[in-house]
C-alpha cells in the first residue's frame, strides 16, 4: 500500500500542532503497511515551512524513508486539468465566494489517485468533492 501525504500532514507534525500525535500515529501505521511518498508540489510547499531549512526537510525524509515523487506522468497532468476545469466551471456558476482552491491541491489529489493508494490529509473535505474515488486517511 502506498500512502501519499498532503502538505498539512507534515506541517502539523513539524509545527507540533494539537493533532501532531495523531498524525505521527497515522504516519507510523502508513509506513507499516507500505511506502509513504509526497508529490513534487507537497515538497515545494513544505520548503516554505517557517522553522525548517531544506537540509532538515531532506534529512527527515531520508530518516523516515518518505520518498519525493518529482516525476508526474501525462496521465496525472491530464486528470489535473480536467478536474480543475470542472471546479472552475462550478465556481463560475455559483455566487458563493468561498475559499479558492489552488491548482496544487488538484495536483496533489491526482498524484495520490494515480501514484498511490490513498492520501493522508487533515483537510478531507477539500478532496471529497473533486476526487470522490480517492481513499482518504
């Protein structure tokens, strides 16, 4: 089983948020069942973490065995484009001015769908509507 991580999982862990212990437990369980990986957008977003330098992030990934998947297939990119287009059309039809989804969220979701078996996230509602077939942890 391959588990992809959303940026908020790593951020919560490193920022010692209230959910950090639960995140660590879930991360341990994921590692026990198979590979754990992050997509290139997650890696890029985590570089903005306020208390960690790139070397510390790379050391953490190396020590924990979390891999970074920098290569995204054309299948992933096409899926991102189609799902983002549906989202954009849906957003244009509504008058609600809720938070805008970033393209990175669609890349993270499509990467997990095609390159992993599930996505571990602290924001499941962000993925449920646009990736209903994606297993979320």
